[in-house]
C-alpha cells in the first residue's frame, strides 16, 4: 500500500525492517540460550526420570521389607518374653 507521502512510505519500510531484524535477533538469542542451558545441564550430575523411578521403587520395597521385619521381630519378642 503506497501513500502519496514518500516520508510515510520510508517510515513504514523502516519499521517493517526493524521488526524483521528484531524477530531474527530474538531467534538467535533463543538459540544461544538453549545451547548455553544444554551445556549447563550436561555438566550437572542429574539422573533421568527412569532412573529416579527405579530408585524410588527400590526404596519403597526396602521400606516395606523393613516394616515387615520389624513386625516379625516384635512378634518373636512377644513369643519369647
């Protein structure tokens, strides 16, 4: 859409170019941040969700076994004493 005023046309083109440049810079910044975040996370000693679930299940099983053994010990104590 062209107007009769060249100044307004030039201003519109400048604004359009600025928006395009800002969008490009935004994409580059997001990419750089994602790469930085990936590097930071790779340097940490984090466990995967799967590993966490396995260890949690192991702890739950051990807790149940511990409670069962405790009950068995109490029963034996009562039987002896």
